């Protein structure tokens, strides 16, 4: 009997030891956004870019980031499209801002993403103080600036969350943001009408920049056609449309909403002027004494800034 008791006690002690051993197994801690990129073979180009741009400490440190992480194929396409033979040929200053244009300062899970604008950590040439805007569209998956699509979401990091994307998100120009937002499709159609000057080249570039664009919505263009008694955009005379489009652009100034003052007279790219009033909300009175409301402000681009208006301005 004593032998049986000793055997039973030995078995119990062994079970306890095994139980203790299983409880001391190391618990895998979440990786930082940088560590996730380092551990994923499909993000090796992103990891190399982060190292080259000097952002490893930032993305490995404390924070609550959202990182849109481009794949190796995305980086390869970016390099080819921009005439770089390799990652080493990309200037560090440019690479740093491009990478920061993939990062939000807050953690946003896939289910929290809504259609609209957010600010990235990047800055462009138009403003040293204002961060670049990013347009997210969830009408068909998650599309970023009309360019890049989320392919894998909610990869948890110790300092935020990572979403994989299929394109590198370049620094957005006026044209990038106009084209990305479906509410500006009529404006894009007007700017790209074959008989217009090359507005795409002008508003994508830096000559005469930064630009401030007061962008009419689709509804604004619909109202204009009704007002003028025209069937469609193609029916607007060439000279009229060109002057109207230029009248919505201010050259050589990145005018944010905080810069607008009451009775401010603005000289446009067309040469005419309009007046901004701020009483009861920001409004524009055009040369024909027509009033438009500024309904969206401060879409920051690399070469300027966009504000949306609900009525087309007439010079």
C-alpha cells in the first residue's frame, strides 16, 4: 500500500511539473509595424525603403499608427513609373515623404474606414506646415487616392495596425485628388475636354504653384447647365469654359481655410477677381454677383490645396 501511495504521489508531482512547464511557455508579443515589414518577405522593399529613409525608429517605436504597406511588386512598379533604376536612386527626402504618405497618426481598423479625407504624416512642396490629405473610398473595397487598393487588412502591430496595398501611394497633386473623388467627375471632364489647355499638366506640376482651387461639385455643374440653358458640358462654348475653369484657380498661393478673411478680394488665374465673405460661413461672390458656398475645405495636395464649392463661379 505504501508503495502504491508513493507511486501515485510521484505521478501527481510529474503532472504538476508538466503543468508548470506549459505555463512558462514564452508568449509571443505583437511586433511593431517595422518588425512586421521586416518579417514579411513580400514587404522586403518596404523594409529597405524605411531603412533608407531613416524611419525605422519611428515605425519601431511607440505610437498608434495606421500603415498602408505596399508590396514588393508595388515598389517595383513605382520605381519603373518614376524612372528610378533601383530604390537607391530615389532621393532620401522624396522617399521619406512618400513613405510618410502611407502613415496615419491614428489607428484605423478596416471597419472604421469611411469614405472621405484623412491626413497623413507627409508634407509636400505647397506647405511646410500642412500635412497631405488622403482620400479613402469604400464603395468597392478600400481605394486610396484613386490609385491603391487594400489587399490585406487589420494586421495588428504593437504600435497600431498595418493594411497591405497593391500600389505605392505617391504624393498627391491637385489632379490626383480631383480625379480620386467621384464628386469632382464633372470638373475632371471639363478640365480634360479636348479643346481645353492642358490643365492636367498645369495642375499636376509646380510651375505657377502652389495652386488654390475652388472646385465645383457635380451638382454645381448640373445647376450651371440649367442656369445657362445648355444640354450638357460639351455644349459650353470653348472660350466660356476655359475662362470659367481658370476663374476657379488661384496661382502662387496655398490658401487654407484659416487664411480666408471677410471681404477678401482674390485675383484668379483667369485674371478676374472674386470676393470671399466669412459671415455665416465661407462664401464666394463672383463677378456676376452670384454667391457660392464653400462646402469642403483644406484638401491638401503636394502642389496646392482644394476647397469644394456648391456653385460654379462665373467671371
